[in-house]
C-alpha cells in the first residue's frame, strides 16, 4: 500500500478537491439509496448533482425551465428526470407529451413539477447530504472539517452547488449560467462543489482540452498504448464515460485507435496533455491544500463512506470491482476529475 500522505502531496490541488467531492457525493448517494430501499419502484436513481442542480428547485407548484436554470446556474437532464419518473414536463393533465423523455419541445417557459416520487426524493436528499456532512465531521474531526469549510469559502460564491453536467458535444467543458444573487450555501458539500466548479472554469479558459478529458483520459494514456477495456480501472470513470471521452478525442485527432482495441495519443494529444499539466496547479491555496491532504490521507475514514448499502447498485456486478478498488485505496481508484453526465449525474459517469 502506498503512503497516502505522500500520494496526496504529489497530485494537483484540483485532483485533491475532486477526490473529496466525489467521495462526499458517493456517500450521499449511498445514503439516499439506503433510505429509498424497497419503495423506489421503477424510478431510476439519480446522483447528488441532479438533485443539487435540478430536482431540489422543482416542487408540486411548478417552476419554469428558465427559472430553474437561473436558480441552479446550471443545466440538468430535464428529459431524463421526466423519463425516469421524477418530474412532469408541461401540462401534466394533457397526457404523454410529444417528445416525452427528451429535450424536444422543452422551452424556457415550460413548467416542471415533481411527481410523487420526486417529492419524496426532495425530502430525502437534504437529510442525506446533511447526514454525510455530520459523518465527515465525526470521522475526520470537527476541527479539520471546519478548517476545510473556511479554506473553501474564498473559491465559492454564486456558482452551482455541484459541478454542472458535461457533454461530449463540446469536449466535456464546464458551463455556468447567469442567475440572481442568492445567499451563500456554506454547507460542506455545496462548498466543495462550488470550489471545484470555480477551479475547473479557471483551468478551462483557453485550455486545449477540458479538465475531465485531460485529467481522466489524456493523463492515463500519456505515452503508452492503452487498451480501451483498461481505461475504466485506470481512470476511475465508468466504461460508458471512457468510451464517450475516447470517441471525442479520436474525432478531434487528440488520440487515434490502435490494433486490438487500444488507443494512443497523437502529437496534438500530447500537446494537450502538456497544457493540462502546466495548468494543473495554477491556483496557490496552501490552507485548502493542507486540509484536503489531511482528508485524503485518512484512507480508512474516506473509504468508510464509500461502502454501498446492502443491495446497493455499487455493490453489484459490474460495479462491484470498482467499489472494491475504492475501498482498498480511494486515492488510487477515484477519478482525477468528475464526469457528471446526462446518465444520472453520477460523479464517475456511471
């Protein structure tokens, strides 16, 4: 086993922040899944980002898409939330709408409302997120948790409470939408998400590749020929997320396929990787780095929150292998940057 503190000191600040936010998110996701066991019916589960940047602003009285995006400062998969049974889109009494389960026909003035399942989820998510913060304070120490919150505050602000959903259409770049000034959410989960979003946006200004693509795929391939089937275990992101990223990189000539379903970086890809490394620690924040190193180096405490509930999807094949890697050494198995996709908002693209 590697020395956890030595590993933490060798990675970029944004990687430490990503590990902390992803671990917090998985723990909150697990808590919601445990609380919902047995009564979710056919509703497909979603991850914390889809609640934080979407479902928590929608209620039975309704909110327009424009109002939702302004309050969340981010887009979320409205068609997916409808298709999975969490919300209704448009006139709920008019039957299944044309474009059901997609963004087709959805306008800024389209009204969204929660279903009964969505209303139940809105009650459970805040409890799960608050409970996760309480457990972090107990496991890592109230002093460290408080210091971490104080160190995050200068980076946080009028930003989404979770990193926004990214898409292969533009190379997985992060976008924040304008919105009204609101009171600062100083909860630990929100501060981690806001700070990570802020650093990601700074990194991607003029960058040759987005942070998710560079940190998780370009970095892992580097100067090697890597089999596609090995990318999920090497990067920590799902096979679907890895496939999307590789497809984009090949299309943009940053990578090229090799025999036996493998891939290698092109000269442009190596240049983009060098650009990522040059930008990786562009923000100096000694206090924040010290707090994150202290959290990440406590391997056992971090792993404790990653244990899936009985019957949870992360404890079942084909996800069990990655969960076991996470529990054995979180810093070795967690993605270097979240891949929040339309598939449910999971931080590793699952």
